[in-house]
């Protein structure tokens, strides 16, 4: 996993990129993708528990954290109690994106590829991220499709 850190006033944002299997549970398939998550903390919150946020969609990346006013709107409240993990679900944002370049795969290749961008694979990605962060457990928050993914 690679990690880069940036500051936004009193927020620290650690950008994590983790390489994971495209196809979880099939060791014969060696294709991989990158999954990105921004871990946002406020000064003094470096040892708080993690809160994973899963955005709606499918197909939308996690919201970008902003400071003044803090965005998303719930971020201030969450940072009082958690380090917030904003996961770009597979195929979106800074994770290996699905887009125009994938048209070269052809119709059958695209159909096969998108079967690996489902909620069950997003859950596996999140678990790999949780383990790489060294967290035994975390709290979860989901919006729309993110909530559906959490139920998975």
C-alpha cells in the first residue's frame, strides 16, 4: 500500500492506494486493480477509531473533504469521534476507474469486467483496506448504494 499525506488547514488527509485482486477468490485470475481511500483526521484525532463512508451510486467516487465550510456536511460531527475513511469504490474516482478507455475491451469484455465492480467485491476491498490500516474493526456509514453495500 502506498500512502501520501496532505494538509487542509486543521485536517490531515492520508491518501491510501492498495492493489487488490480484480476477482476476489479466484487465484487463477491474476488481474488487479487499485483501490483508493482518503483517511481524514482532525488535529488530535490520530488515535480515534475509524468510520468507513461508502458513497451512493453505483459509480460515484467518495466526496472530497473540504474545510470551510466542512464538506460533506456531516464530516465535522464525524471527525469529533472518528478518523473518517472515504473509499473510492472500485471503478470510480482515484481507484482504477471504469471509463472510455474500457471501450477497447469490446462488448463481451466490458460485460465480463463490470461483473467485478459489484457490492460483494467492494466489501472485500474495504476489508483489505481495514486490515492494511491495522484496524480490528470499524464503524460504517453508507449513503444509498453505499448503505446497500454495507448490508452486503
